[in-house]
C-alpha cells in the first residue's frame, strides 16, 4: 500500500548525512587549531646599522635598532629553547643588549653574548593561543678589519622552532665604512675678485654633512668665516696679484666625524684698475722721430697687460706695456687700457702732434753723442751751430732731470749727480723740439 504522504523538493532541506559531515568538520577545526597555521610564518624586522672607521679599524661600537620576531599565527613560535645569531665577516658583537616578549605565552626571554661573533637568544613557550613577539634591543657591533658592504646577521642554529625560519635567515644588516672624506675636487676653478665662491661638497659616505671654516688671508678683505655645505660667499682681493683662499672642511657621516680635515683651496684673481692718464714725451714730435708713450695711475690684475691702440680704443694695436715707443706719421691719438683674466678697464688717451712749419727749417739734421754709453762725461756735437737753445735731460718716465743753456756746436755733458740709466737729450729752440737723442749713463 502506498504511503499517502508525498514529498516535495525544498531548497532548505538537507539530508542527514550532509549535515553530519559539516558538523564533523567544524569539530575537527575546534579540536585541532594547529592544523591551519601550517602555511604561516614569523615576520622578522631586519634593522640596519652602518659603522664608520674613525679614523681606523676597529670602528667604534654602533647600536642596532630593534630586531623584532613576530608571529602571524599562534604557533609560529612553537618550541622553547635557543636561537643562535651570528655576525658577518669583518664584524664583531660587543654587547648582546636585552630581550623581551609581548603576551604571556613566551617567558624566560634572555640574550647573551657567547663570543665576539655569536649571540644566543633563550625563551620558553607556554601556550599557543596568543600572537606573540620577541624583541632584541641594543645589540652593539663594530667593524674590525676593513670597509665591508651590506652584510647579514643570520640565524645559524639553536633548538627553538621558528616556523618557516631556517638557518641562515637574515635578521639584520651591517655595513662598515672608512672615515668620510670629500669626494669633490679640492682645487676648484679660480674666481675673480668680487664674485661669489660657490662650491658644492660631496662625499661617497651616505648621508654625509659638511662644515667649513675660513681663516683670515692677507690680501682678502673678508673677515674669518665659517658655515655648512656651500660657502657661496663673495671674496674681495685687495691686491694686484692672485691670492689663494683656504677652506677647511670637516665631514661627518654615520655618527663619525673624520678627525682629518680636507683643505679646499680657491684662487681669487685680482682685477685691473684703469690708468689715470697717458703721456707722450716728446710731444709734439719731429717727423720720423719716436715718442715715448707712458700710462700712469693704473694697476694690472691677474695675467693682465697694457695694450696701446691708435685711432680708437680697441682699434689698431700698436704695442703692449707700461711704456712704448711709437713713430707717428701724422697727428695721432693713442689709447691705452689694461686687459686681463678678470676684466678690461676703460681707456685713457693722449694726442701726439708733429712739429711742422718754421721749425722744419731750424731742424738739426742730427746730433752726435760720443762716447755713448759713458761713465763720467761725453761730448755732444751738433751739425749746426746753435744760439740760445735749451738742452734738456729727460729720464724714461718723461721726468726732466737737468736743463742746460746751449750756444755753439758742441757741449761736454758730465755725469755729476745723474744716476746710471737711459735718458733722452732734447734740444729746444724757439720753444720747439728740434732734436731728441737717447743716451746711456753707466
């Protein structure tokens, strides 16, 4: 007989077997929580430390930042015992610092310095419910032999279990360096007086900082100075020569200030100053004769010279020097200016005229000086007899040193108080120059 009760399909209805299976799986998860963390692992912060040889190895001790071992699931730190941490080559431990733990399940935490290269961390695990962490603080290390790039403190043994943390796992990074020094040039390009000295110091040491001092230098008007990084200060040279200015740099990096300073030396070039005037002697000049052009009142800066031009300032170059001889062929204006490494001054000028007209008729065709050079006296002979003429002795700077009234065709000139040197004998007749002859006194 058929059962009159009929069943319709219901989406909320589940077979007893399916319900049992789900309940059983849930009970397993509650009873065996340790089955799920199998894919978890601890997280280790890896602090870094750089120690610098200041001035030589071994370095001073540096303190490592906190090394923290953290569980991501409750049994990542699942076994009591020890963990051994080893220093890399060229490093030694000087202090183990201290160890601590968060939570209540990890107890008896301590760290000891076994020897110069090994630390041992000891702890006891009493439960697997909390997420715990172990912190190592104040580990100190030194560099012992040579500058060493980033090297690792590693987990190299012990009896405790860190999940997925096998031997040689990285736990910290150490670096050692030499004393920081300047890597930028110690001989920067020269500058001109009155301009700023700009210098950017650099060092191969990471995070280096720079301080400088500048002592007083004779010839530089600046007072002593000091500062950091780029001086960027205007230096004024009060002389006519180049002056070398010293900057003493001290470099600090990674807690180390190099006791040996670096000397940066910059050359400050001098400026030229304009001449106050230019003269010509004689002026006017006889056709075909020479005149001595001389500048006065100027000064030459670094690598500067006086350039003389005719016609215009910067026109036709006719010579160089404080004084030059020229032989003008007509009425000519001469210009002089200083030109050097740092600047070119403004010009000063002198107009040189020529003797003409009646003076040409009176011009002496020549004079004779014998002996020349002379030590005590010489004889000056004229090609024609003179009457009421004036003989002037002029030095190379155009300064009149002796005047003699002349009549006749010969004159004996004695050295007397005249000093040894080069002079010019000028004959003036009727207020005009008619002869100009060089003479040398020994």
